[in-house]
């Protein structure tokens, strides 16, 4: 080869052009020749080749079974040049009655199971076409479908099967292609046939009219299909979503116990995995009340038994299992099929119309084939009758001929027989020359004339063709239809799962520490190590209470955030361990601490939380403003907006709704000012709000705390100064005014070393105060041991600040007497 010629064959192409062209070809092959079903017969190429090869081999339902390996070898060697495993897997799926509504292969041996068990190797199993698969191949030898050469041009294979029943809808399809996927659920054969017959008579039928017959999917595994709107959407556009749930029953056992029995699972759900998942939930105590899970499935049918403990909430547990396991799944329609050689997303009417068009084409081609065959035979019969009527002359002509060829030519020439008639005459056996045979030929000719007239009428009259199609559809439905297995429900069931189902109700001791540690411990652990709370020396509890695992905890931080935890979600620890730190799940700022924690039996409280900030703002917000959101486990929620970056929340209090009009707010500032006014003056606002002005602060002053007091009583409050002086006084010493005022001095101002308030506490609510100093020393003060003083007093010294440091924080000493 010359250099010039070789250079002419070298093309300069960009990588993008080459990749685009090659991948385009590959994609087209995958889409049309591998992964998507044809809208007419509902088969992928490998399935079509399996059925055709087995039929060609005589491996049909009315004959004995043959080794699967033989059929796989035939398919691979003649039609499908791919791996034997992919062919065998396709064959096995065609035999699985929990995957297909009408299996197309009968298989002896292990062909897998609903538990996801693999089938036995193909050398062990035996297979043959099922009876209904014969309907897919019926009349294929009558030129009803087009054939193309196979991969090596040694044989021919059909491009589509005659498919005398609507296989695409009856057995459904699933597949993933290049850029396309399909998910068509199985349907009931009888319903689909009725819809086809109606559409044949009413070509302009609406989707609503067709859905009077096709109610929805009919899965081979049964189950309950929920969501009529999703079915309508899918039948209209090809895409839609439904919910498929198990069929379950709650039955009574002896001793007042109950059990949940599952008799049907959603389509393509692995039974063994469902049983395993439910048992894991039992072992991990994700749901309380399950005693045992058993798979009691046998030849009589599927049965999963979930035995419950005594007094367990059976319906609640069932709802939880439906929500958290594959006992209830979402099924997404994505009805894509090859229609006119292109992948198209199709609705119900398009599928039915395409099938009817295919059947009309098949019947037309079959009728034309039968007509040609009948006409050819009639021509022969008429020739034989004519020959028998002039038998002596015919015999004389044949005897005088030199050979068979000469005899045929002489017959054609002498009596105007055609070549075909002459061939039949010279091939006639002597016994056919009886009077009886003439009668038989005359009867055959009359029958052929009737057949030809019928065939011609079918080809000429669309109504006659439609009648034939209708009769054949009814024949198929009568032979193979079965009752509907899946129940259709209009609405998708809303599942409500009670916390009582998820958690075993138990009394526990719960603690939250100042440093941010949370824990819950059994009362047994608490009693065993009551004096060792596991906290560091400088840490102390800000909340400790005996609660139920079904209770709820709200924690508020100094930066205006709220953290929610159900008690059962707090890590179960020994009492002598510190527990989990809040930073393990939620990140807080470097100087952010948990100020207060509140426990509630439920999240339906009607009271208000009252917040005061160091920069002199106050707000009250209803309880429902702090209900947990979807991300409560990993993120804090906002409780109050801080306007000043240096400001902090100084305290949070909870007020029952019936006490809001019966409480006064008492605030104290660092520089010794006190202000009292009615809580009802504080406007209610949401969690995102900053609040209203609580007190008119002087320069460099800030709020150190607030308490709520009875307007009519003489409730004592205590203030602790930076010099270690403690004073108790009646809150009513400060005249009640209105919100936003400067307030009154509650300490006597000194020229040298003036007292500045560090802590404010209500004596009744906080009889014993735990004070933390700036040197991390903890000092306990008994507030009830100090007499009341007037508002001009600076109190008495209770701390040697030179030795222990100045007071920084103070929390009530928690005294808990847990129930035994």
C-alpha cells in the first residue's frame, strides 16, 4: 500500500467527536437492544430470544422439561452473543411467580426465592415454555412478524413476537439503560383485556373510562396499593408514585398477648431482609414490645409472625414497622418502552393502543398468509376434480408421455392445467382414484371456498377484523385470567407513631451540668453511687431530676439558643460517669453555656418562657415557639435574638399560662438598681424576636438577673456582691412601676470600694445557693439563714473574696429525693 493511500485513511478527529459518536452508537444499542422492552410484546431482546429459541427447539409446555443449560446454550450460540449468566438470569426471572404475574417459563428445581436466594446452577435446573408463553409465540410461523438475520447471518430471529396477550402490562418490566430507565408494574390480565375490548369499540375513550377496567397495578405478591391520584398520574404521563404496603392482621394469643401476622409483602421486597430488620429493631430496642419475630412461610403461603409482649400497643408497633421497614414502600412508575424504534415515556392509553395496532397487524398478516395458503390449495383441488372428471384421457396422456416432466407439459398443453395442478396430478396415488375421494375433494373445495370468503372479508372489513381480535382476546382472558391479588385504596395512609411504642417507659435520673454534660441513669445506678456524680471538681449540675424516658427536655443557652432532647435520646450512662457532652452532637460557641433546663411530660404545654438579656431587653414567648424541628439533633434553634454581640441571656424562667397575670418581674443591675413591674406588661413575641426594653440602663451598667414574684406577697430576694456581701430583702421594697424605667437603688453607694451586684436569687425558689468564683472555687450559701434587710443596706460579708475569689456564677443547690 502506498504512503499516499495510507495517509488518506487517517482522519484527524477531536476526542469529543470520537467519544460522542462511539457513545451515541453504544447508547442506541443499549436502549434498543438490551434494557428496554418493546411496547408491542413487552419483551427485551434477551427474553424474546429465549422464548423463540425454546419454541424453535420444541421445548414447549406440552412436552417434557429439558436442562436449562441446553436452552441457554441454544440462545447464546444462535441469537444472543453474551454471557451465559445473563441469559440464565433472564430465564430464571421469567419463571419466578413472585416477580411475574404470568410466568413465561416453567422451571423444575431451585429458581430462587423471595428471600433473595440465588437459583441453582443451570446444569441442575430444567425448564420449558409455560402454556401462556405459547400465546406469545402463536402463529409466528404464519409470517405474522418480521424476521432479521442473527448476529452471524446463519439464522433468522423475530424482531417482535405475535404476543397474543398484553404481556407488557400483565408482567410489567424493569430496566436501566443509557439515559433511560423503565419501571412498569404488573397488572391483572382480565382487567387489561376488558380495557382493550372497550378501547377497540371506543377508540376515543378517555383515561377515566379505561380506568374503570384497569384499576391499578396487580402485583404477583399482592399487598395493598395506596394512592389513586398517583396511579392516575402514572397512567396519564407515564410517571407517578404510589405506596405499597403489606397485608397484615393483628390476632389474639393466650394470656392477653397479641401478634402481628404478615401474609403479603410489597412487590420485589426481600422477605429475609424484612425479617432480619424487624429482629434488629427488637434487639436494639428501637421499638418496645416485640417479643419474637418468626418466618413461618411454607407451601401454603407467606407468613411472617411478629409476637408481641403483654400489654404492647399492637397497632402502634405495626405503624412503626410500616414506617421504618420495607413492610411499606414507595413504588415509582416510570413507564418507558420502545415505541416505533424510539424510547418513549407512555401512558396507559398509548400502551393499549400500540398493543391493539400490533394485534391488528398480526391478524392481518396471518389472515393474508392463510388466504394465500387456502387459495393455493383450492387451485390444486379444482385441478384434481377436473382431472378425475376426465380420468381416462388424463391416464392416456400420462402413459403416452416419456417421463414425469413430459407428462406435466402434455397435461398443461392438452387440458389447460397449471404447472401446480399438473404436478399434483402426476404425483397422485392410485388409491385416490376412487369415487369416495372425489366426494372428499368436493367437500374440501366447498370448505376452502368458505374459508377464502371469510379471509377476504376480514381483510376487506375492519369490523370483521375487530370481531376476530375481540374473540381472541376473550379466549385468552377466559383461559388465563385470575382474581386480583392487590387491593387498591384511594388514599395513602398517614402513619402516626407514638413515642410510647418506641421507648420502654422507665423512671430515670437525668442531669445537665454547667460544663455541658448530659446523662440519664437508671435509679439503681443512681442509688448505688449517689454521692459520686462523675463531674469534674469545678463542674456542678444545673439540672437534676427524676423523669420518665417519655418526658422532654428543653435547654437554653447564654447565647439565646434552645436545645431539645427527648429523655430517651440522652445517652444512658452510669451515674458515676460524666455522660455525653453536648458538643458531641451540637456545636456551641466558645463562651456559650447552658443556662437553664426544663423538663415537661409532653410538648403540648401552654405556658410562656420569659427571657432577660444583659443589655436590658425582656420578652416572653409561648411554649409552642420552641417545638423541635427536623434538625434538632444536630443544630441549635434560636430562642431570642441578641442585638448586641456582647450581650448574653442572664436567665430564663417558665410561667404557666394561668400565672402570667399574677406575677411581677423583679430585675437587678450590676450597679445596684432594682425595678419591679407586672409581667403582663411584657409583650408576647416569637422565637426570632429580640424582645422589648426591660429597664433603662445607665452607662456601663448591665442586668445581672431577674426573678418573678407575687405582687401581693412579701417574697424575699437575695443579692450577692463582688465583695462577697449577701443581702436578703423583700422584693416589695422596690416600688412597683412600669417597664423600661431606670429603677431604684437597692444598695447604698460607697465612695470607696462600692458594692456591685453579681448574683440575684429568689430565696423561696433557691434556699441554698451554689456560687462559683473567678478562681473556680465552689461556695455553698444558705439564704434562709440571713434576716431581711432594707433596700439601703449593703448586707453582710459571707465570702472572703481575697482567698476564694469574687463570685461569678450562682445556681441553686439541687436536692433530689428519688422514688425507691
